[in-house]
């Protein structure tokens, strides 16, 4: 899906605009209707945006898998849904819009998808090809960067233990995409165990983003660990392995300690502040 990038230009604001509000899916699953379109299901994607310009010529390419839920094998049609906005207020330095009343919608042309069950061989071959792209030399230009990002996206969308391991091996390359894929992995307990076991590995990059995502995954898996406790345990494991870390993984570990230390102090401050407020007389 390609959405234009909105660029505000001088002059009077348009009287109406159309806002991207998600995807329609036929047949619908847990989402896909006008009442409940399929919307962003991962971090770092494109949120609400104006789709009728003025815009740049290139636009931004978005993976449909970032919006669609896991679907059963079959035939589907997908279309972009937009909702009408009308100018509400405009003045020096500000402009505000509101939804039209009654609500008005517009859709793009639809595309047809055929989903089939993936074989074990297909999964293994796909993981190997995507890893080869991501381990290759850094490409030049926008097209090369997009090819690497696409490879990372496909690897991240494979809910497969081999894909999880490959993603961890590749870090910190395309870190935001690959960590989001690990958070989508099911069952989360297995992802939690894998990420914890990899912290001491000499070549494993462990950034602050790694620790925060790990704390969320493990917290959801156990339903009892707090973010601060999980980060502290992971940071302790990282500290114990620091002497064995190699190359860039060691530099990443040093940088992570600085960030985690400040974050832990802030978490503890808010915890104590909340405790004082809770027990204040009256």
C-alpha cells in the first residue's frame, strides 16, 4: 500500500480533506468493515494521515501485513478506506478539521489476495533468502534501502522459531522492524525464553530497545512481571556477560547500561511518588 506524504503549503487550507482510516477486508475477519476497519497492529507504522494531498510524488510504502490480522487460507479482497473531514477553524498558525456529519466515506480500488498455507520448505527457503539480503553489503540509494527493509519485514512477519533466531542474529540491523516481529511471535513465552537466553551470547547486540521489548514480551507471557523488574533482571544478565561480549556487541552493551540506568531511576522515582500519594492523609 502506498500512501502519499502530506506536505502543508502556504495559502488557504482546503475546505475538505479525506483521512486514511484503515483497510476494508472481504470477507471480513476480526476487522475489515466500515464500522471496524483493519488498522495498525504494530509499532512504527503509519497512523492516521491525509490521503488527498497536496503531497509529495513518492509517497510511503506500507506493508499490508502491518494492518491485516492473521488470515486463514482463502481468497480475499482488500481496499483502503478514507473518511471525509471538513474545515472547522482556521487562523494564524493553526487549522482544525472535524468529521463530516453525516459521515462520508471513500474507498480505493480493491486488490485480490490468495492466501495459502506455507510449507516447511517455503519457510526455510524464505528465511535463508531474507537473511542473505540483510547480511549483504549495504545497498545504495532509496531502492536498495527499501529492499533491505522489505526483507526485514518478511522475516518479521514469519511466526517461526527459526525466523526469531535469525532476527536476533541480525540485530542491530533493521532493529525496529525485527523487534516488532518478535513481539508478534506466539507463544510469547517461547520468544521470552529465547531472547533471555541470547543476552549473554558474545556477539548478541542488546540495546535498550531490546531490553524494553523483552520486558513487555515476558510481562505478557507471565502476566506478573513489571517492566522495571524485567529490565533489571535482563540488565543484570547483560552485566554478567559484558567481559565476554565482542566487537560492536560490547559497545552496544555499554550504551545500553547508560540508558537503562536513567530509565530505572525514573521508574523508581515514579513508583515511590505514587506510593507517597497513595498514603498521604486525606
